């Protein structure tokens, strides 16, 4: 799934933006030495209760994240936790 990342926020949050078909991820970490990426993977694993890895975009605000759930299952979780 495609994701857009916003760093340095007060609280971690992940939501789905239907219009752009993106997961919007807000992370508390800054993009330094992989800190933000580590938090993203850790928190998404916790949120989805499934494996999550960053497939591409390790040094970008736009990433592709693989989650070991179907897109429909992932979206249902994102929509139910907002």
C-alpha cells in the first residue's frame, strides 16, 4: 500500500485517505538514522496485528508498505480506529 509520511508529530497516527488512496502516517520521530522508519514499522505491526515492512521509499516521505493482510482487511482496521 502507498503511504505518505509526516514526521515530528506529537502522536503516532495512521489513517486512510480515500481520495488519494494513501495511508497517511504521522510519526513522532524525525527522519534521522532510520528512526522514523523504525517507528512506522513497529506501530503499523501493532495496529494491524500483522507483519509490516517498507518495500520502497526508505529515504522518502512517500513509501510503499507491505502488510501481511489483504488491502480490504487493512482498510477496515484503519477505518475502524479513526
